């Protein structure tokens, strides 16, 4: 019997992946860059048990039994087994997978990246795979390949039709820019949107802007934001991040019929960020939005307290004790001049569900100690883990 548990992080792209050139192999039409978030507050956790006595393959996700007949899961497993030493006895055994996210999936926060990174890191450990595994996570979910490294990560689109060179690598470790913080504003919005997978397929089929972005804009932006990250140049970093998010959503609107992911609240957040930066006469905060209404803000540690106090003023909450989660911060009354300039922007209470204050963090971690496993030795989810 073999068992392993892994925790893996979420990542938030600053140069977005949007569009595939190969749907089956998940090969993108452009490079993308992201920051990996600390697993302290948001992560996926997966335990895999392999044993000759397991009768059939089983997959538990957030306490519910899932079908094992999931194409993306099967593709990851197939690739791991193909790369394993054919002599390994484990290749003949069935497995039980048990995964969970430590953040509310209902919040609409991307969980597939952390989930597939976690699955593939665990499989790679079990099947003793050496070398790059980002191309295996990629066939689970494109953005998952970036969650296999900590700090700042680039996913190169590659040119090989088989995708051998479509892999992720680290640009800079978390220690390079330890002051970087991330604030996630979870928007109260129940509407169902197209998934990223469906949305980007429609964009590839119908948006002419998409090709222009992938061929002409992204290559320059990738170089410029890498330089900004390596020089810790927040002014440059924040401008590129916001422009890339804006352009990605412009492409979503250029898709026919349009994919509308940002809502009025998302736009109010973007407006608050621009207004704050204007008031400060320099860019202190950068927003980026994925395929949903929630905002992800990059900001330096020194600015967090004041900016979160502004957010608390513009987007008040009736939930005083649990509104801002994650890294502790003081929320203060904002000074009179700022208050006056934001007064007309103030929205009604509970426009936002809650806020997560986190930071850039490391890649996946393997946990060997028995107490971390989500499964008992019979391959059943532990009660405490459900
Ligand atoms: C907007 O990686 O979820 O978050 O490869 O089809 O699984 P699939 O899509 P996914 O798309 C992520 C899109 C994005 C931008 C990004 O993370 O780069």
C-alpha cells in the first residue's frame, strides 16, 4: 500500500491565459504569468491511496463521491502512468483519491488550478515521476500548471504540436518580493456564468481581437511584466496587470454572443482602485478579474491597512467580525479628505460577501505525516475531514 497527501496553492494570473490551440492537449495560444498565493488561507488538499486490495478506482471531492470517468482526470492519470517505470507494482493497483478545498467553492473562486496541481503533485510522488510535471497538470486544467511553483510563474505556450514545451517555470521565488500582498473581494452574485473552458472556446471561434492580443500584445507584455517583477517596480507591474485584465474582458465582450463576467460591483471595485491611485498620485493597488465578478487585488504590505479601510468605507458590511479573513489587519475610520472624495461612491451594506487578505506563497507541499491524510487505511474519508 502507498499513500500520499499534498496541499497545493491557487494562482492568480496577471497576464491571462485565454484561448487554446489544441482542446484535447490544452495548449494555449499565448504565454501567461501569475502569482502563486499562500496555502495558509486558500488551498486544495488531496490524499491518494494506492493498494492491491482496492476493488475499483474511487474519487471523493469535498465529501462527495464523483465519477472516475472524468476525461481530464483520466488524461492526467494516463500521462503519469505512461511516464512511470513499467516495473513499478503500483501500476497494477487501483487508487482512491480524496480532495477538498479549504475555501468556499460557492464563492466562485477558481479551484480547478489548485485541484489539478494537487492531484498531479500527489500522483507524481506515488508513481515516482522525475522531471517536469507541469505538462501533466496542464492536461487537467491549463492554469493548473502554474500552481506547481511558488512565487511568480510563467507558462510558455510552446510550439511543439504534442505540447512537450508547453510548460511552466518559476520567474522569481516568493522571497524575491516578500512585501506583495493579495486581497480578494468576493462579490455577492449568484448568477451562473460560462466556465473558463466554454468561454475561451467561444472567444477563439468568434473574437478577432483575441488573435491580435495573442500575437501582438501578449509577447510584449510578458517581457515588460517580467522586468517589472524582477525590478520590483510596482508602478509598472500594476499598470500592465490592470491593462491585461481590462483587455481580457474586452475580448470576452468581443466574443459573440458576449461572455459577460464582470458585473456592476466589479466595475465599482475597478473604479475605486483607479480613484484611490489618483488620490495617492501613484499606483498603489492593481486589480485583476478572472472569469467571474470577484476582484483580485495586488498591493504592497505598507498600503494594505489604509486601502482596506477605504474598501470597508465604500463597501460596508453588516458582518463586523468575519468580513476580512486571512492575514490580520486593522481597519480604521478613513481620514476626512479621503472620506469626502469617496462619499459619492459608497454602496449599500453587504455588496461584497467577504474579503480574503493573503500573500504570495510557495508551491505544493507533500505531507507525509499520517495525521494529514484525508483517508484512513481502508481508503475511506476520515470523518474529521468531511
Ligand atoms: C481567466 O485554466 O480554468 O483564469 O484550461 O479550460 O481548464 P481550462 O481553463 P482554466 O482557465 C483559466 C482562465 C483565467 C485566466 C488564467 O488563469 O490565466
